[in-house]
């Protein structure tokens, strides 16, 4: 079975974007799309970046686990809020820890805000960073505007249209994951 890791990027007190991460975990599992594991940066609580994991002499277990999770995943969904037009420091702090793990990794980006634009200004900076690291960001977006109106606290969507959008988004990610899998067999 395919495996997808969902990175929940916000570590903010009383964060709201985690609702979207909870939604995707449940959506992927309930629709038998893949196994879904949450990588919650709030829980991991990484120290501020000092060096890449591969260059550390005594890495913390959580960083090694993070590396293994990304390495082993067939695909990754990054759920990120928009902070002042960019993605949060917590996400860059984690992305930079690893490098080869991102190579040819299909990545879908879910952007979140409490406003009407759904955090879409994050896309260019996050896509560029992931491209630099040779990840394969998929050409599909999943903006979440007015996050508290879109999802309940447990991630349940308030509107059926969210499920329809999620299917379209997941189809793109799965296509890319399958393409990578096929190339591995060549
Ligand atoms: C530091 C900070 C900066 C923000 N900047 C933006 C912004 O540029 N555009 C936007 O639409 N919302 C912005 N917001 C609102 C967030 O999108 C909203 O609070 C969202 O819920 C944040 O995700 P989180 O609750 O998971 O941290 C900002 C919020 C914070 C805390």
C-alpha cells in the first residue's frame, strides 16, 4: 500500500491550520488512498536549526525519525499557514534538516489562512525551496480560506465541496507517486 506523510507545519499556540492536516489524514485513510502518518512539527518541537542532520555528530532521535519518515514516504503533503506572505519558520527549520530525503519526492502543498485568499502567497516561496531540494511539487493547489469556517476542530469539513476538491488534489499527488514508482522499476 502507498504511504503518505502529512507535515503539519504550524507550531503556534491555538493553531488552526492543523484542522486541515487532520482532515487529510482522515480523508486519505477513509478513502483507502494510502496509509497516512502525521508528522506534527508542534509535537516534534525541533530546536532552531544549527546544522543539517547528515552533518550532525549527535542528532536527536526526533530528527532521525523525521528523516526516516520522509525517506520512506511515497508522497508528502505539507499543510502550512501563511505568515506575512510566507511559510512559517518552523517549516523551514524542518525542511533544511534533510536533503536527499526530498529527492524526487512527490509533494502536495496545502495552504491555510483565516482570510479569503487561503494562504496562496506561500506557494511561490515554498515551491521554490522544495524545487531547490529536488522534490517534485505537484501542479495542484489546495488553498484553505477562512480555515475555521472550512473545518471543525477535529478536521471534519463543514461543506461537501471540500471533499470534492480533496479528491482532485489527491488524484494529482497519486499520479505523481505512481509515476515515481514506475520509474523505479525501469
Ligand atoms: C504571524 C502571523 C502572520 C500572518 N500573516 C498572514 C498573511 O500574510 N496572510 C493571511 O492571509 N493570513 C495571515 N495570518 C493569519 C493566518 O493565516 C491564520 O491565523 C492562520 O490560522 C494561521 O495558521 P495557524 O493558526 O495554524 O498558525 C497571519 C497569522 C500570524 C500568526
